[in-house]
C-alpha cells in the first residue's frame, strides 16, 4: 500500500513520490498533505505535514491543486496558487467530485467557473479541469492538460522570432514616455528560466509600467499559445555604449537564434 485515502482531513501526513508511465510518457506524482488554514490545523503533526507539503509544492514543476467540487474553491486555495506563482511554478486547478456536484448543484460548472474567476482574479487564465477521482471521469482531460501545460512551461522561442513579434506589438501600441523621453526597446531575448521568461533591454526601465508589461505578456500568450502559463517579462537598461543593442528597426540583422 503506497497511499491511504480517507474523507477525513489530515489523513495524508508525509509527501509520497509515485513514479508511473502513461501512454509512453513518464511522470512522477508527489502526493502531499492538504494545506488547510493554520487555525484548522489540530496538532503539531499536521503542522509539520503542511510544511513538507509546501516544500513539495515549490520544488515540483507543476502543481495539480485538487478542489472539492461540492464545497468549491476557497480563499485558502488562492493563497496556495499565489505561493506557486511566487516560486514560478505551473498549476492546474482540478475540480474533483464532479459526479456528485453535477447531481446536487444546479448549473454547477457555470457557477464554479464564476467563483474561480472571482477567487483567482489575479490569474484569469488559470487552467481548469473537471474530474472525478472515484469514477475516473475527466482523467484523460487532466493528463492532456498536464502535457499541454508542461509543453508551455518548457517552450523555447528563438531570439529572432520573439524580436520580430515583439517589435510588431510595440509598433501597434507604443509604450508611454518617461520624464519627457520616449521609452525605446532595443532587444528582447528569452532567458533560461522556466516557465518562459523574457528580458527586454530599454533606455528607461522605470518607464515600463506593470500595465504595459501585462499587455505585452497577454500578446505573447496569445501569439505563442501559452494560455495558462505564468510567463514573465523583465526590463533592463541597455548596456554601455560599446555593447549598445540595436533599436528595433535594426534588430533583425542582429538577432541571435
């Protein structure tokens, strides 16, 4: 017996690694203790198991956050997702017990999606899958989503490609000026981080507001089919004059694949 399950909270104490293969692909599932609010943790054992669960969450590549479909997502779930995003990990929201919820709750999926939009307002494209662990319903959808998100988390875009796309975007919607100066982009490249992150070199980094970053990120997600992937955009002042980067009009001839 690898895992003991029970409807009672606090059954799982330690994190358990379960390697397995599905359709020729290898996976390692880490089953962790649930993360309840501090006030609901009854003893030191549950507090310790929660600490181990948090460690497993931030060390893994992709979190599958299982939510009771009958109870629905709660503020505590939002805090978990925020922690995952702070550590730059991927996440899938798995709404469990769909077999029961659809029988007992009118317009279950519609109401659940509305609640998800409200609670996870900071993550509007959070990936969602409806499942039943008991009947295995939706499991194929879950694994398809896992593969899709993993491909997004590990996606690489050539420097030439991202620059051509990026500068078409900023031509259409130029960034605002800063202290009377036009903010100029010189170059953008993908870093080696995961999920995909991008470094843009500009003349005035402080002139790039978070709202403009969100705009660029949304366009990148749309163009490269990265919905649900928590990508990041950093800006940095261009290097000294001897290493000056080209302005976007000349970037094509300087882009490095």
